C-alpha cells in the first residue's frame, strides 16, 4: 500500500472523504447545490472521461446530472 493512498476494503477512502466534505459544506451553506453543479460541470468539460473523445457540453451535463450530482447530494 502506498503511503499517499489509504484503502478501505476494496475502494479508496478519498472519495468518501470528498463526498462527506462537500455534503458538510452544503449543509453549512458554504457551497450551494448550484455551485457544486457548476464545479462538476467545469471538471467534466475539462476531463477525458471518454477515451479519445472530448466531451460535448451536453455529454458533460448528462454525466454531471446523471452520475456526479446524485453522488454528492444524496444522503
């Protein structure tokens, strides 16, 4: 195990910490759901989630609304 990566069972703990942090920021009104959507959309637009293909605006929005936002906003 790498010193920079902690593992919890089969998955990394970093995504769990990130989701908890985002939920806490939203609960404290430091980050709004709209701010989160904007951040995730910007990240999706600038990443190569589809190998060898740049995402269109609509594809990025679909990924954010269908996959990413529910992960961060659901309890």
